[in-house]
């Protein structure tokens, strides 16, 4: 999917910016009247294109203290109920909590390894 942002200024000048994916079949057009900086529009278009094309899991998973994990590791998720979650993810952060019911490790997942936002 390609994102096309447009802006019409007071002088009727039209600014049109597009995200990086030029070969996309689907295009989404959005018009802004309050942002006239072309660089900001391009950055926003690329970020929105990334979010629309992303097909992985976002968030954190909590498990017991094992297995050991650090930021920068690759975490493999296998979910028989939700096939979209399956894949290798980059681990962005970890936190460990200790309590009366045992220790827990929370793993914050990043993007799917090998994800290409241009497709």
C-alpha cells in the first residue's frame, strides 16, 4: 500500500507527497490543511505505510524465568491459533520481576526479522 499525503495552502498551491512504495497497487490518499512542510509530510507518509503494511505481532509476552533472553536476541513465536503471529522477532527489551508466586520475564518484541516495509 502506498500513502499519498496532500496539502492545499492558502495561495492555492498544492503539495503532494508519496511514501517510498512506488509499485503498490493500493493507494490511500489523505489531505492535510495544517502541515505545509514537505519533509514532515514525507516522513509521516513513510511511517503510516510501515504501519499499514506490517503483518506481525506488536507488544510484549510474559513467561517464566526460563528461557534466558536479552535485548538483541531473536525470539521465535509459534502460535497454532493465530498464524499471523508466527515468525522470528527482534527482542527490544526485557524485564524480570520476582515475587511470591515466582519469577517472570517480560519480553518486548520488535519487528519481524526480514520484514520489508516496501512490500
